[in-house]
C-alpha cells in the first residue's frame, strides 16, 4: 500500500524539482546581470567625474570649453563606429533618418542647452570639490519637477512637494556645511543644473510630441548639434595655451572623452536591461561612491553637516522614486482597465449584432413557413 503512494510522491517531488530548477539559474543570471551592469555604470560614472576634476587642474588641461568640444567630437566619431559595427543598438535610427529635417530643427536648441550645461559643469570643477558639486546635483529632482509643473508635464500635489522639500533641505545642509565654499563654483554648478534640466525637459516635450528615440540614437544626433555651438565658443576663446596643454595631455584628454562615450553606452544598457527600482538603487550607490572617491582621491573634506545632509537627500530621493513608481503603476493599471473595458464593449456589440442576425433569420423562416 505504501509503495504506490511513495512512488507517486517521488514522482511529484521530481516533477516539482524539474519545474523549479530552471527558475534558479534564470534568477541567478538576472542577479549577475544587474550586478555586472550596475557595477560597471557606478565605476564608470565615478571614474569620469574624478577624471574631469583631475584634468581641470591648471597644470593639465584646464580649458572647460575646449574639453567639452573634444568630448562631442569623440562621441560623434565613436557613435559612427559603433553604429557601423552594431546597428541593432540603434533601433530608432531608421525613424530618425527618415525625419532629418524635423530632427535637426528639434535638436539644435537641445544642443545649445547641452553645450552650456557641460561647459558650466566642467568649469565648476576648477573652483569646488567633487563632493560639493555632487551634493548640489541632488537638487535636480526638485528643479525638474518645478519646471515640469510650469509647462504642464507634471501635476502638482502636496505629497510630492513634501517629499521634494526633504531633498531641498538635504541639499541646503550640504551647501551650508561646505568647508571650502567658493561662490563662483556654486553659481556655475547651478547654471549647469538649470540648463541641463531645461535640456531634459525640452527633450521630453519634443520626443513625446514628434518622435521617440532610444538613448544612443539621441546621443548620435545630439553630439554634432552641441558641437556647432561649442566650436564657435572654442574658436573665440582660443589661446596658444590650449594647444600647448593639449600636446602635453592629449592622451588623457582623449581617454577622458572615450570614457564619457562609454558612459553613454552604459546608460542606454542600464535603462534597457534593468528595472526602474534597480536603476534607483544603483543611482543612490553611485552618488555615495562619487562622494567617497572624491574624499579619498582629492582629499576633499566632508563635514558632519554634509554627511547628514547627504543622508537626508538620499532618503528624499528614495521616497520620490517610490512615489513615481507608484504613479507609473497606477497609470499602467488604469490603461489596462480602459483597454479591458473597450474590449468588453466591442464584444458586446459583436454579440448583439450576431443575436440580431439570428433573430432576423428566425423571423424570415417563420414568415416563409406561414
């Protein structure tokens, strides 16, 4: 009696093990993918920011405008090479090439805003520490929300305002706690953030209305548009020191530009392969790594007020990200309900039409019989 039962139990157990075993490798592969991509993104982003600070010292290549122009040249050339080798990484390139006139009309103002944002950001490294500038960048979340509400892309709510007030309070604490405070460094960073947020906002408006481009295709066309404005400024401010410093540090400058392009590729890969929650967590870890590496590499002092302010800011950003993910989930759920409602209404119309045809056929047959 126990034999067949034991046999069935063994069969069920083996079946369940067989069904669950493929899930474990897939979960492990997903974790490995998240750690690999996220780790590469964090390391590359931290390395690039520290590299920029290193280059912007007077004895190396302290020419922010010319460095930014070189970035755009290298980005465009490497984009051409990458597109030639792996066109599948540019899924919306066909759409972009089919609307070149409209695309460049939209990209030119974006290029101008991006050029100014990059110039101000690189110039700020001459006056302020990497840690301080990174603290300031946390305020982009609040800035982009305010600007989005002004143009109608976001709906104001007191809940969002309350969460963002935590972010603003943390950023204020970080700025107030800066030991070696330089006003021009803060002003340059604020200008950079304003133009960067304006670029992102204008890009969202244009791309949501005209065409939706993937990250690498967007970078492919944004680089030459930004270069047009950067070249004009680079030519106007050119001095013999630029050439002399480039000859001395050309290998560092080109390596820095190549790293900037590689970061764009990693951003595209991160957005495509990882979930929104993973991206938020990676962003928080990245900010902490940048601040820590700044303190370790350049000896930037970080006061206790700044540490506390950074913790408050990170908490605010995590809460904000949670709100946004909830908002997106509710929007997706509402769209799904509307879709199901529409399908139900269509099925009702079809059923009514079929029943009407059946009734008409029955009446016709009854009349013929009479």
